[in-house]
C-alpha cells in the first residue's frame, strides 16, 4: 500500500486503452523492441510540437502510427510535405532497428521478423480539440514556458488557470522538481486546484511527465488532470 501506482497503468483495461494494439506470439520480442524505440524516436523528433500521444497498431504487414496533436498544421506541413517526410523517417528508422539482432529472437539478416518481410508504414495525424484537458500537452506548455526562463510560480498559476477554463476539468495538479529559478538547492513545488482522486479507479485521471532542459539543470514536471468519474456506458473524454 505504500507504493505509488501509475495513474495510467493502474487504469489500463478499465478506463485507458493500450498504446500499442497488436499481438504476435512468434515475433513478440522484436516487435516490442521496435515499438519502444520508435516511440522514443518520435517523441524526440516531434520536440516543440504539442503531441498528446503516439499509438501504434499492427495488422498483418501494416504498421500504423497514430499521432494525436493540437498542432496538426505544423506536423502535416504545406501540401502534406511534412507528413511525408516524417513517414519516410519512420520507414528508415524501423528498417534500421529490424537489422539489429535480438538475442534469442527470430530476426532475419534482411530485416523484419522471420516469414513476414517488409512492413507497410501508415501515418495518421489526429487533431486534439481541447488541448488544455490533456496532461501531456499541458506539461509541454509548462516546459516551453520554463525554457523561456519565466518564473516558475507564474508558470504554475498560468497552467492551472488555463486547464480550469474547460468545464470538463474538475481538478488539476502540477508539480515541479529541480533547481527552480536557478536556486543552489533543488526542491519540490506543486500547486493544485480541485480534486485529484487517485485511488478511485473509475476516476478519469490523465497523467504526464516531462522534463525541461535549462542551463542550470533539468526540471521535472508532473501533471494530473481529473475529468470526473466515468462508467462503462460512457465514452472516453477528449
């Protein structure tokens, strides 16, 4: 009872869906490695664009990457040029990972899982309608403000007020940890408005972690957004 449960993981299968949706008993280790590394790569490539989530689906030889963002125009680009470039980057990165051997796995020298060959890449970009209700986007807004060297207390209050302008949000909490405002000693500061019932499994709590890279060190950011209780016959919010 003393351990901290992840708000997303503890609700997985109850209120939250899996970020990777597929199952393959033969090449599970290799495909899991590809998903993990590809998601890390995309978060790094999309730095500066407010992305809520990156979902991966597999069906046969098709790899579908679904990116949810509040700034689809920046990602798609003029005439879809940005989306095509990103799709080509994903294709080349996946091919690079597939060429790396996995201990005890079934990876072939030509790339791909044994018996499957090359996969087709499909990229879907979805727009997030209410960005202030998504913890990942709100955390990235806090990162951008901190990296612009704004005072952390003003950043906390501004982000809290921005989230609470939406009627769906019933509670929000933001915590910062590190050398705040360049202080010699690191500390933990947080601000909350409303309720955050973390022990209620039917409570729709969105959670995110981000890091702000500043000249005097790294600042860790955690965001919780509570959108009310949800039951089986209700659709997910957002």
